[in-house]
């Protein structure tokens, strides 16, 4: 195999890769903005934890821009209520 054939094969392979990447970009451009995880931070975070008596726990959890109070026991976890963001940010 000559050097010219190697260069032509390499150029063809790079061209094929460019076509595939361009096609993926074209197909994925229609996805909604929140379809991919954010680079800057996590979508879900435990903001505060408060242990109570009898192995019960209250959690404040951030999901996106919303906050929720969750109650946890040996039996499971339940959503108590949504907490206004102003109440969390004021702390």
C-alpha cells in the first residue's frame, strides 16, 4: 500500500467521522434545553438534614430550582411539602 493510498484512507475516515458528528448535531439540536445534565452543578442536592426522635429524619432537598421537605423513617420517605425558595435562600 502506497503513502498516497494511506493518506486517502485517512482523509476518507476523517470525512466519515465529520459526517457522523454533523448528523448527530442536526438530530440533537431539537431536544429541549433541560434534556442534558447541567455542567455547572447537580440537579438534586440535600440542603439540610435534621434527625428527630425514633430514627425519623427531616430532609430539605433541592431539585432544580425547587425545594422540598421530606420526612424519612424506617418505613420509607414521604414528601411533606414544597418549601418556598425564598425561605431557603434567606438562611
